[in-house]
C-alpha cells in the first residue's frame, strides 16, 4: 500500500517563456529553461481529439497506476459510438433523450485530459441527455445492461436547470468494454445528486471521466460505487465555478481477487466561498485485488473563502492486495477558511474485534460487522433509501460469499 500526501502552494505566475507548446501530457518550451513539466493541476493538456494525444505507454502520470496493456482497444482502437439500449421509468420533471453532437451543452463541463477519454469523445454519434427541471425533489434510475464485449464509446449529459433538484442514478450491469465521458451541469441554486453504480460482470472493463460544472449557490453530491467488473476506472472532476457552490464527493469500492478499481478525483475551487468534501472508502480481499485513489484539490487564486477537505480510507482484509492512496492539495490563495486531507490504509481494528468477541460474537461475524460498519458511512449518505438498502444487501452478500474472512494482516 502507499499513501503519499503532498501539499503545494503556488506563487503568483511569472511571465511565460517566449514560446510554449503542449502535447499529450507534456509541456515543452523552446526558451532558455528547456523542458518544463506541468506544475499546476489545471494546466494539464486537454483536447477532444484523440490524435492530439501520444500513444499510452503506462509511464504517463494519469496512467502509471493502471493496467494499460489490458485495455489498449479503448485507448488506441476503433470504438463503436452508436446508440445503445437504456431503460428508465418516466419521472415528472426529468427528460431522457438522445441528442446530436451539435448540442450546445456538449463540452461546457470539461475536456478530456487523456487518450481514452478523447477516443470516446471523438467517436460517439449521439449523447444521452438527462435533463432535470422543477423545484420538487425527484429520483430517476437509468440502466445500461449488457453493452457487449466489443469496445464502445459513450457520452452522457446530465443537466440540472436553475433551482431544480433531483437524484440521478446511473446503473451499470452486464458485459461491457466501455470508454465514456459524462458531463454534469448545474444551474444556479440547483441541488443534484448523481450516483454511478458499477456492478458489471466479471470480465467487464469500464473507463469513464465525469466532468462537472457547479454554478452559483448550487450543490452537487456525486457518488461512485464500484463493485463489479475486471477493470473499473471512474475519474470525477468537479469545477466549483460559481460563488457559494458546494460539492460532496463520495466513493465506495470493494475489490476482490484480480479486480482493479481506480478513482482519480479532482476538485477545482474556481470561485469564492465554495466548499468541498471528499470521502472515499474501500475494502480489498483476495490475491491481486488492487485499488487506486488519487485525490487532487486545487484552490485557485479566485477562490477566497474556500473550505475544503478530502480523505481516503482503505480496509485490507487479506494478504496479496495493494491499495494506492495519494491525496494532493494545491493552494493559490492565502484567503481560505480551511483546507486539508487525510489518507489511511490498514487492517482490522483489534480493539473493535476484541470488544465484539467479548460480547459473544464469533470472530468471523465480528469481522463482517466491522467491514459493514466501515462502508456504511458512505452508503447512508447517498440519500436514496431504496438504493441504500440494496447496496447494504450487496455488501452483505459479498462478505458472505467467502467461507470466512481471512485473518487480519498488518498494514504496510
């Protein structure tokens, strides 16, 4: 396991060299300074054209912890960008439509920073648009099932009109080899919860980037739940663009033997008096179970009065697992309310186990109770009672699927 927190304060920018060009994930200059790497998170190269990115080698910052050889078809191959089957029940105040690439909302929430996302962006034929209006609370589930074993591209738009509120659940099941981009747009004073649930079949591969733009006094709750699939990589990027904007980012993941579950989270405070909270929690069991969490927070020079905190916790249930946890905090203004981060990866708490066993609970059941309690903190904040209950059942089944949980291991 690794936990490498970094904190960087950035001085006011100086005059740039005479000429600077960017390509892929690199920045070059022909001035006297020679090669200059990207220093600020917001300065990463961005493009919607896949040809603008170099071939993925696994040495790039965005790919160095990913098994890139296992999804070359999604980063370098041709993708099927056609419309795919979805299902959802009608809900008043929510429309679900397929829109053309010319739709004005496309590209307003973010731009790809890596080749898989650009490949999907270059290829999709129509975008799935979920549009929320009306001040009354509402909930909709959009299900994608069995997208097949061929490499596919997708693009999703989720828009919350000003003063609207809703919960949008993206439910993913079955087979898939999918690269996609999801744009989330919040109008003034809207209140939107987006939950992305990955319960793919065993061999599925899913690479997705979620780009969110949060307007004035709007609030976004974004939840990632990754349980199924061979390789699942969900990267949320949230720009707090309006004064008083607020975001809560939650993540829950449970990696079994051979699974790779990855999240690269980015919060950009780009407006005054904005607030963010990030909490991701995961459990790992089985040989070669692997999780990756990278949390980047950038407090820009316009973000006076920012309040930000991020944390990642991992619970290791057996030998042979690996959890990478890397929080990063970058501050460009001294006028903030607060900013911090935390990361921890370790085994069961012996005191908790001892207390439960002293009350007559078997060691095996005590371990299940500890894991359940550890993950419930995230589940109970989703805000959808039906989904919360189902996820609790899924976690319980996950724990019961093993004859017994392995003995506790020391944190490394």
